[in-house]
C-alpha cells in the first residue's frame, strides 16, 4: 500500500528542471516544433489520438513533445486534458461508406468494385534503412498529375456478401451506446462497450492477443475483406438549430474481417465478421481490433469457449487500457516504506521462529 | 441509417466553416473587412463531441472517442443570431464562423458568400481533387498467376 510521504520538494523541483533540460537535448541541435511533430511524426500522433481517445492532432503533437516521445506518457497527458473539457454531446454514427479513401485494399476480392488503391503504405517497401533521409528530406516527384482521379464509389465489400446472405447481419437497434468514460466498465459487456474499449486499448496488447488467435488460441481464420483509410465527415444534431451539420472531419482506419463459421444450433453455416475502427492511419491496430472483436463474440455466435485469452472479455477489457495498467504498474516504484516495513518485521519473525524450532545439532 | 447528409444552404456553409483551417478562415474574414456590431450569446467555448462509429460499419453505434470542438453564438446588431460548431480549439475561428453564419442571414449574404464562402469551398475542392489524384496514382490491378502443376 502506498502511504503519503512528505518532504523532497527541493529534489523534486531539481528533477523536473533536469527533465526539461533533457527534453530539450543538445542546444546546438534545432528545437522541434509542435507543427513538425504533427506533420512529420504523424503516425505517432495518430497513436496518441487513438489511445488518448481524443482526436486533435495539435494536442497529440504537443503531448509527444512534452513526453519526450514516450507515447504512453503522451496518451496519459491527453487523457488528463480531456477530463477538463465539457462534452457538448454525441455525434451521429459516422458513415464509413462515404469515406474519402486514401487507401483501400481487399485480401478477398481482387476486382473489388471501386478498385483497390494502395495509398501511402509501408507495404511492399524493402525495409532497408534509407540513408538519403539522414542527408536531406527531398520528396520524390509524384506522378499524380498523370493519374485520372476516379469518381467511382467505394461501397463496403462486405455488403456484397451480405446481399447474398453469406455473412452474418449486423443488428441496428438505434439505441444510445454505453460509454465507459461515464459509467465504469461492467461485465458482461455488450459489443458496443467492447468496441469502445478496444478502440482506445493499447496497440501492443491487442496485437499480441490478435496474433494469439492466429496461432491457434481461438482460431477464427480471418481474411481482411477490406481495409480502408481516409477522411470521414462527423455530423452532429445541433439542438438550437434543429438540424444536423458536419462539425469536422476525422481520419479513420477501418478493418472488416470475414471469418469462418461452421454454423450453430440457431445459425446456418455462414461467414462472420470482426470489426476494427481506429482514429488516424493505424492499420496494425485496426486489424488487431477486428481479430480480437471476433474472438470476443464467441458467446453471441454460439461458439465454444476454448479458454483462450482472447475470448475472455474480463481478461481482455480489464487489461487493454495502457493508462490504467501503467498507473497501477508504475505506482509500485513510489514510496511503500510503511508497507514494506511490516513485511520486513514479519519475515524476521518467521525466520526467528524457524531457527528456534530447529533441533540443536 | 441516419438521414442523408445535410444539404440546405445553411447546413452546407456551417459544415464548410467547421472543417476549414483557422488560418484559411482568418484570411478570408480579413479580406471581407467588416466589423459587424455583435453581442456574444455563448462562448466561444472549447469542448468535445463523442464520435460514434458503427459496429461492423453498418450496425449499432458505439463510442469511438472524442474530438475537440469550439462553439460560439452571437447576436448581430440587427438581432440576427449566428451559431458555430467548429473543429479544433481555435476561439477566433469559432467567433468568425458564428459571425459569418449570422451575416449570411442578412443583406450582406451575397458579399459574404463571394469573399468568404466561395474561396473556402474552392480551397476545399482543390485539396480534395489533389488528394484524389494522388490516390488514383496508387490504384493497383492484382492478377493471380496460374500454377504450373497441370
């Protein structure tokens, strides 16, 4: 147990001064601006927005600067700031069908209506260090002037399977979803609550769990039916106006997986789906989320619980939040003197008793 | 499914103002060179809106995460009320957007449309088409290879 301590103010002030100095680094090297972080470390910014659960690239960039690049510390700063803001209300659910896609690929249909566009991807790069970047940051000439922009719509690929009845249908009840930032997480959690928890969960944790399902712990043989990245308008009903307007737009990554399903007592054999939706360009997280979402759905799909970690919603949802986790983990480095003192007394007493019981040699 | 996207004139300009970058709005607002008499009814105040997604893209809503929003309401000297809900945390942007919304309901509308809204809409369209061209350049045609066994 942590017991409050007093004193140490001078040392703490000096430590924080030194922290500021270390953050700045060598003064002969130019200082990073928040705008440079926002523009040039955008995937770090995206991760901080997703796990901080607040879409604001400038704030996320500031948090990364303040945290010296420690992204979980930056997420902590964003979560703390968020609590100081009033909430004006909920948006309407975003329609990802209308996304202006920078990237859209399918691993299931090569001739997807609307076409496949790679967008700015690391895929198919050779993962060789590019020493040219150390020398200068020149940008290659794009050939976009020659490319004819297509006006073709990009419908969700899953819709084609849904129309044939080959994939499980999604329910639309129109109910307001539960919000774990307002009401503590309680189990069993409905899917909306699980998705919220996964969307703000730690990328590394979800990646590990998703990988475990691929390796056989609750295997569901996922295909990426569609992965899309792009901007989506956010609409909100404005009470004083009596109509909805777009209040902004956010970049999102969406992953829909199509998974094998043998059928159950109530359902004929059909494909099932896993779903991932994440702020920013964050494919690894979106795919991981979809796989874990699918694994957690075993009960509603009438599947067996094989005891795999990714099927255990208590295990997954209570350990996915890196701020909760690091808060509890890191508190053990703070003074626990009184607590430990009692442990020390106890172990000395037990040793004394043990040696008294030992028969004389 | 929700109603189709907003498209009365007022919804269109409010949506445009919400998505505009603060510097861009400040520039065209400056070009308008109007200092309309007004009283602040609310704000500008910074807050958040909880963005919802849909389970499986088409199903029930779930809470994805919040975004920052600044809102502002003004009353012009003539009594007209203007509202703004804009993305981000820029109070000047929210105030300018509310004034534009108010002015668009007055006789000044044609001038405001010409100097403020049209340039912003053109900039947005340019950004969109430039990005669409970049996207199109990465369009890929995959084809499967016949296996050689038979």
